C-alpha cells in the first residue's frame, strides 16, 4: 500500500485541527453556560481557537520543503527530550549474580528541568532574601493587618459611636435582614441556620446562659466566650454591626424551629433586661 501524499497529509492535519476547534469551542462554551458564563472560559476558548486556527493555516500554506524541515526539527527535538532505547546504552563492566547494568543516560528533559529549578531557586533567594525586592509572607501578613485595621477605623469613623449603656433592640426589617445574612455566614456552625442550637445553645427560647436582652447579647457577641470556643467578634464587626446582630438574635425568640436544642441557662424576662437573670429557674446544662 503506497504512502499517502504530502498534500493529503496536510489536508488531514487541517481537517483534524478544524474538528478539534469545534470540539473545544463547544465544550468551553458549555462549561461557561453551566456556571453562569465565566470570563475564564471565554479567554481559554479564544486562546485555543487562535492556536488551532494558526496550526490549520500553517498546515495549508507552508511550502513542502519548509514543512519537511519542520518535521525534521520535530524529530530532532523528540530525540533530545526523550532518551534512546535501552539496548543502545553501553554496558557497565560489572555484574551481580549475572545481572548486568546498562549505563543509561539521564533523560535530557529531566536535566533541563533540574537546571531550571536551580536557577529559579537562586533567583528566588536573591529576590526575597538578598535584595529584598519582594516581601516575605510575614511582611505581607503585617501589611494586611495594618490595612484591615485602617479599614476598620474608617468604618468606625463613618458609622460613628454608639452608647453601649443605652442599647436598644433594632426592629427595622432591612437592618434585621442584613444582620441575618451575617448571622448565617458566621454563626450557623454553632447555633444553626435558624438559631436552633448545634454546638452552641438554642437562641430561640427564653433561657440564656449569659443573660438575655440586647445588652447582654451584645456583650456576649463582643467579648465572646473563649471557654466555650466562641471568639470575640469585636475585631470582626463594628459596634453598630454587633448591635444589629444582637437585635437579629433577639428577633428569633419564639420561632420554635425544628430540631431545636433543649433549653440551657436561666430564664430571662424581656421586660426586665436591666435586671440580672432569674437564677431561681435555672436549667441544668
């Protein structure tokens, strides 16, 4: 059977490139549509499209002599990157129990990769530890903390201050919705999505471990309960945000969500928020 002509091979290459173009474009756009249309998928599609069109175009217009030169160059590149057959390697002049060893060369691609890693290591050391052009992780962390502190100060200055001794429970639906979003983002792992209690206590009944009412709840959120694993949230939220979240927690009273945890702490009467919790009706944990 005769070998296909060179022109036929070029046409087949161009056709294969065109089919691959259709396939990858459809797959990329399908992935983009499934996740709402991401820019990354479009960028990848564009790059692959340009590359494949370039391959198909070159396969059709490059003269035969140049195409053969490219083929020979590809063969030489493959010969350099991949080691030869094991049988062509010289025999090492020793054996162990009749087992002979061939002196196979290290694959050039491995040597090249190793050299690149050495060069990268030297440049990294000069960049980070000698010249100090780039910053180490500890310095970047300090800068992020400083930026976060500045951002917090700006927010505090914008919101103003609140009198923590004269707190009131907020009832604005917009405020409670916003606070509810923060609650579901940060508090559900311990208190549940509906405040029913998981690791932490149930927030929907009238019993409170650290006191009920907006002032007590505000202070609990602000100071945290380190002994029970609850962090102090005053470094995360502003005083105004803590007041909003405390108000949302109080709005959960009486909702009776399914799977609510049993009552813990002491009974608290909402009308007596300034008084201490009624310890005469304490529920044992």
